C-alpha cells in the first residue's frame, strides 16, 4: 500500500529516496518526484490526519527524544504534547528507566505511511530490534490514535501512563467513560 502525501511531499520523498541510495540517473527534482510516483499515492482531497504519537527511549533519552522530535516535525505539523516522564521498564526490569511522552501530529500521511516513516526514523537513529520486545532502545515511536480512533489498544492496556497521555491530548476518545 502506498503513502498518501501532498504533491509537495512527493518531492520531499523523492529527495529522501535519493539520499538513501535509491537514485537512478535523473536530472532535476521533477524527475526525482516522477520516479517516486510508483511508491506514492497523491491525496486528491489533501486530507489532514491527526495522530497521537508515543515517544520513548532509555538510552541517552533526553538527547534521543530531541532528535526524534526533529525528525517527526518533518512529517507534518506538531500540535500539543504531554510532559515527558520517566517510567520503570516493564517485564525486563534490569535496564534504565524510560523517558516517555506523546504528541499530536497533523499530517498528510495515511496510517500505513506514517507507521513506515516512524519505523524509518527509528532505523535512521540506530535502533536495532532484538528478540526481546522489552529490551533497552534508542528510540521507540508508535501511533496510538489516528483520526480519533485508537490504533493500538494493547499498548494502552499494558502502559498505564499511556491512558493518561491519550486522555490529556484527546479526551474526546474517552467521552463515553
């Protein structure tokens, strides 16, 4: 499934593909943008989506959260954010505490495209996935809500602070309670 981007986002994506070594011999940004078209869907209605993004790190957390925020701002417009708090690790407790926080992101990306971009940011920052889901990490980026719907319920159940983040940034999601 392709990403949904604004037309100007196509050129940004093309530049990124070129930087990652996917360049074919082409001239000018228009050529790069056209070469990326097979991987990109253009939104006809220029829909802006709102996602609640969870950020977490327990390896140089202050530095890595700051770096991740710089990457994320390139994906759209950042809205409100929670305070970042230290939390104890779950299950695998013999590791440093995590610094966690959340923010709202207004973006032209569809859910699958946003998820892919966040995983790419993790890779760019040097995250290596291990067999243990609860191992220390440079950065962890997850989409928790998307356009007012919970995208990952199990995280809200497993991470008590996450419920508070969602309630703080998008209280309408829990209006039935």
